[in-house]
């Protein structure tokens, strides 16, 4: 799915907006998303899925590197998960408005 989403984004057919959900600790405190795993923890080998878009031209690590470079938004309270749709819609509307302004 990551490969496909990144390909659609590269062709201007989709937008990807990562939402980073904070962890709620036992103490009740929310801990902000600290980052992805290190890239070297992922295989530097082609995707093994038979429907892979790149058929050996792109490794798992390269795909995740592209994904990790995307700007995301932080959701501080995991209990607000039901609000993700609203937050994403607002951000995407602002982004498309800025895109329309830059195209003009």
C-alpha cells in the first residue's frame, strides 16, 4: 500500500498526510510520537509482494525512506482518534487552497 500511495502522490493523484498519535502512558501523561524506526532496520531488498509496483527496482528501505520524509500532524490525545477525520479534512482543505493559489 505504501508503494501505491507514494506512486499516486508522485503523479498528483493523491495526498498522503501521516497522523502521529501520541502514546498515553500509565501515569496519564501523553508522550509525543518520537519518530520512526531507523531505516537500517528495514530490508535493503526488493519488495517480495508479487504485485509490487516496482518489480525489484525499489527496495523496502527506499520506499520507507520516501514515506518517512513526509510532513505529518501530531494528535496529542489518543482518545481524540474519532476527530482524526475532521482534522485531516481541515488540513487537506488548507493545503488544496494553497496549491490553488500557487497554480494561479
